[in-house]
C-alpha cells in the first residue's frame, strides 16, 4: 500500500518475490533479475500506474492474479 513507491531495483541473486509484495504500491515498471525463480500470488495487484513487469523466461512459478486490478500492466519475458 505504499503509493509513493514508484521504482525499485531488485538485486541479481533474488529468487522470490513473495505474495502481495508490491500490492497497492505506486510502482510504474519492474524489470526482474535473471535469478528470479518465482512470483507469489497478487504480487503486483492493485497497482493502477503499473504498465510493465519484465520477468526472465527461466522463471519457474508465476502466482495467481499477480496483476489483479492493475489495468495497464502487461507481463513481458526476457532471455
């Protein structure tokens, strides 16, 4: 619920984004590190300004409804 959070830098080596981690934030974009293996349920839900979440192609698990109520957001995958 931290709407003032617009941008974060996630470190290489991070393997999990927990459920609801950025829910309700003011996040606008997220480019996940190549080390990321899983994203929990509703991790980016309720983020009205979020436009793009970039995940590695090698990700193992993407939770349910990670973009719920984030109407502008899309998921892209990178090699």
